[in-house]
């Protein structure tokens, strides 16, 4: 099974344990230990838990006033299906003379089986399909709205689908747009997105020179063996393979995970007591410890992962064999 450690972002505020008087220079004074060449001892300094931010698409300009009904024409757009989900896409074309903004979630009404105009029982938390993001639309340009439905055959024995015809949309900017479109709710599913344009591709940012994200992380000596109830002792080598020094101030934190069946996750501060900068073309080695529960069955391998708590990592991992 492939295993990925998804932890990341941001330099963190150092605790008092990292030492307020640390400097960016790490050249040892005469007679002092050469800490760059030694394994930095493990320090048990808990840090806040960390979750890597998920990158999203670049936003569109949203400077124009909200679109009003008289500025738009609504028509059925392309359809789509996937894993039992059915798409009703509604395209909104700017037929006015000035740009306007498509954003927010409209009210939707339709005619039910009894001939009454009712509000559709939609869930407005998005659909299975590619939902739009807010955007200005120029005259002649269009955006869209997704309505997500499901196949009635997905839930045998459920009540019949409820059909709604002649849909009309109450825009956040004001006014209603009538259509001859039909939607239905089957298996309890009738989802709706907001208004906008299709998002562009997600562009992953790159770390800036001299930042923690430019470092590489390598575990030494895998696979390790550790008895159940003992501690996993791992050495991580942080390498600066660039021509720019990387500061460890403020002292960064990292997250370590070991999974012998149930994941054990811990965030700690790096040992910044001696080394506060990693010079160019230099690697610094760090001792890492993590306790192994005593009830883990011997003979199995626990997956191990380590990452600096930044948007870019670095990440490393391996396996630890649990022994008697």
C-alpha cells in the first residue's frame, strides 16, 4: 500500500526551549564541538499539530457588481455523469453591455407534480462535478451553475424521484430568470453549486531560495528494528543542496508519524540548540524518537514518516520492523 505523509506549511513560533539568544551563525568557537558534523540529540519539545494547506486555483477578478437577472440569459449547458451522479449544468450568458459578477448561490424554484411552484430542496454544499468559482463575466461571456442529481436506480426501494419542471433562478444580485429546465431529486440527492466560471489549473507554488522547503530529508539506516513497547530511534539527514544558506530561526517544528496499525502522530520542535543555519552544500543529522505501543504484535512492519511543518516539506519515510 502506498503511503503518503501529507503534512506541511509555515515556520512556527519558537518556544522558550529553542533559546531566545540563538544566532544565525553556527561557526564553532575554538575548542567547541563541531555540531554540524555531529548528530543533533533528540529533544522532546511538543509543538502545535500541523495540517498542510491544500492549494486551490487562482481566483478570478471579482470587481464588477453582482449580475442582475436582466443582464443574463440562462440555457442548459453540457451534461455529465460519474459514479451514479448526474449533472444538470446551467449556463448564464451576459447579454448586457457591461461586466457583472457571477458569485453566490441562487434560489431555485420549480413546478412540482401537483402544479405548485415550490423551492427546490437543494443542498448547497457543492456537487460531485467541477464546480465554478466566483468571477466577473464580460458582455458575451458566460459562467455556469451545477445541479447534481443521482440515478433513481441507485437506491432500489426508495420513494420515487420528485421532479421539478420550469426551473427559475433568483439571483443574489436581484431578479429571477425563468427557464424550461427540469431537475429531480432521487435517493435524497439534489445538490447545487455557486455561480461562477470553471476554475483554472492548480499551480503548485515553489519554495523561495533559502527557505526550509528547499531542504531535502533522508532517513538513515532503514529498515530499523524496534521492540514493542520500546522507542523507535531514527536519524534524519537534512541536506541543503543549494547555494543559499537556510536559516533554522525561528526554530521550525516537524511532524512524525508511525503506523503499526493505528497511526501515532506527534509534532515536535527541531533541536535548534546548536545549529541555527544549514550552510550551502551541507547536511545536518538529527536524532528522532517515537514510542512504540506495547500491544503491537511482533513481526510486522510499521510505516514511518517525517516532515518539516512547511508547505513544501521536506518529507521522508521508511519502515520499522517490530520485534519481541
